[in-house]
């Protein structure tokens, strides 16, 4: 039942708040740019109800922390647990937080004393984070799974937690890299987005998956929003993009482009077909709200740096 989280490159958590979460206010400064972080949203049954569990790894010049949020469907407030990873004290990197939900105890165990990090805010190995309810591990992150089961004295839950989406932000001048879960949410792949936005030629964009060019978008001035369907190991993957702010709003401060990678095809809901090939803003909004599908989506915000 254990989940090992993907390994991000340079990632961020804070999401822009306006249209498609890709525009920023005119007063935006460099200090307002997002923190380096990566966010995963899971669904699992806690206290007999299906709830969202949000796990975020965040790092900037002053902080490095892990936050775990569990939605409470019956109350306005949700349970939040913040773990400081910057502290040099080993005792602060191993702990237990408990809370009550629907009259029952829920525990979050973690051990990050020996966690190994690379460039991103999330550790590559040497850790575990476990969400436990009634002696069942509902969600287990990291590679020290045996240590987690031994410490919690719990067994795996028969109902595996479902990864609903990943949200990250990447920074670059012309090249943006991330790890995306494709092939029906089962496998990680290296994704590289390369751009040529200035010069004598029309702006272009190339999207490469595992070293293979899958999409070439020419005339970005006219195709700044769009979508494509590519095959990854004979499995269809939909790619949606909105790079409007790369091209037309550089004068108001940092504004990211927005990408969605979705394994398979969009599903119909409420007897209404979701627009699959329009690539317009309404399609992207539906995907971002996760209203068209319960399948996994990877949301990527690509921030250009000077």
C-alpha cells in the first residue's frame, strides 16, 4: 500500500490566484515569487469518509518544511501539521501528531532524521511519513516502510490511497524540467519543455518526454493556448498549455505558463462531454478544478527567469 513520492527538480507551491492561476498583480515583485516546493493531493478514507490529504514539501531562503493537511468534510476547519526540516535538532525531525476526526483518533508519524535531499525540497530517500487510523496505515510516503510499520504497530489499509494530482512550479530561462506521472498514473517520466520566444523567427516550443520529442508548437503568438495528444509507450497522454503570460505580460512582473499532463482521455461528467481538443481557457479551468475527471492530472507552472 506504500506510496513513494516522485522526485521533483526545482519546484514551488504557491499558486497564482487570478485567471487560470497564471496571472499576477501589477505590484508583484521578485520577493512574491513562489517558494520551492511540490504538492501532492491524495484521496483516502479517514474516519469512514473519503477525504483529501494534501502533502507539500516547501523550501526557500528562510524555511524548509513539510506540511500535511487532512480535509474535514463535516466541519469548516481542516487538520494541519507543519514539520520544520531546517532545524538542526534531530529530535524535531522525528515525531507524532494526533488529532480527532469524527470522534476517532488519527495519527501522523514521521521520521526525517536521515532524509537525503538533492536540489528539490522533497527528500529522495531515508524517510517515512505515515497517516494512521485505527491501526491501519492509510497513506505511507518514503522508502523506510518497514520502520514505519514497526513504529506505528499498524498494518496496511486494504483500501489504497489514490494520488489525485501533483502540482509543481519550475524555473528556467528557456528550458523547464520536471517529473510527470504518466501512463495512467503508474510511471514517472522526464519531461522537458524548451522554448524560443525571441529572435528573428516566430516563437516556438518543444516538449520532450524521456528524451523523445513529442510536440513541436510553432507560431506561439497564435497558438499560445492549445492541446495535443501524444503516445508514451503506446499509452495516450493529453498535454494542455497556456503560455499567454510568457508572451504578452512580461511587463507586469513574473507570470508563469500553465501546463497540464493527463494520462488517457478526458471523461464525460453529468452527461456532458468535456471539451477534449479545444485547448481553450474553459478546458484548462475544468482540468485545474479536476471537475472533468477523477483520474490523475499533473499541473505545472513554468516561471521564466531573467
